[in-house]
């Protein structure tokens, strides 16, 4: 489910938060870690399933392959806002809009995944549903991150000196852009989410977005 492009280099951003991550000779990252943190663990509980659930490593890998194959062809570009060419505060609003469009595509794709009947799969219906919920959580948390950043980016005084998500391309590759806020947004979502589904417009404001807006000055 993660972006398959080559790993993007990690670099600590400058204080104006407008510098894209540049080449680094040793440390390279991509956005997979960000999305894992945003969506939460794939499996409930703390069991190491690779060792305790499966009879051998081959069975464990087959299970993982089946699980991943369910989502490979959904056509979701998680990092859709990488397409925005601007940088700095002006970029965030465009990034937010592209993320909303991505969620609209994702909502349709996940409905298809839910309704397709499969046979001879190593993955249970419960695991498929859990993975769907994980993706929905990650997509909504990402919207929450960009929405909070957008609110701050609209005010020069509030955003001064802050490293904001969405201000540069590949911002999800660099923990400097999300480390402080992501865990808090995840907590807000887990407490305030009311199962509205994937957020893909601003026609209505989910409760978790209202809470994020109220706490935005403390997130970054």
C-alpha cells in the first residue's frame, strides 16, 4: 500500500520549513514509516505472528503476500500531494485539497475491496476488514495533519519558525515534519472519531477535525 518510488533522502529542514529534503550520503527514508504510524499496527494485540501463529516462515510470507495483494491494485496514491510544485506556506492548502481528492478515490476503492468475494486465501475476512480500517485511519489522520498545518500556514505569525507538514514535497519522508504532531493527531482521532468513514470533503466537519482545530497551536 506504500509508495513504490525510490526512497527519498532525509535531511533536517531549515527554519523557514521551505527546503525540500536533499541528498544525503548515508540515511535514506521513504513515507512508509509515516503511514505505519498514522494507521496503527496491522495486527491487534502484541503477539509476534511470524513466530507464534504460523508453522513456518514460508506460511508467514504467503499470508503477508495475500494480504498485500488485496490492496495493490486500488489505484491510491497515498502521497498524492507530492504533485504540488510550490513550496512554503502557500503549498499547504493545495496539498490539503489533493489529499481530499485522494481520499475520495480511496473511498471508492475500499468499497470494491470489501465486496469482492475470494477463495483459497490465507487471509481471513476479519483481517481484511482490519486492514481496511487501518487504511481509513491512516488517510483520515493524514487529512488531520494537513488540516492543522493549513490553519497555521494561513497566518504568518502563527506559522513563524514552525516546521509544517505539506510545506515541501516528500514531507512524509522526513520525521522532522511530523514527529511532534503525528502521535497527538492519532490520539485525537482514536478518541473523537465517530466512524464517519473516509473524510473526502469539507462539507461537514468530523468531530476529530474540530478537536484538531481547537488544539492546533499545541501540535507543532
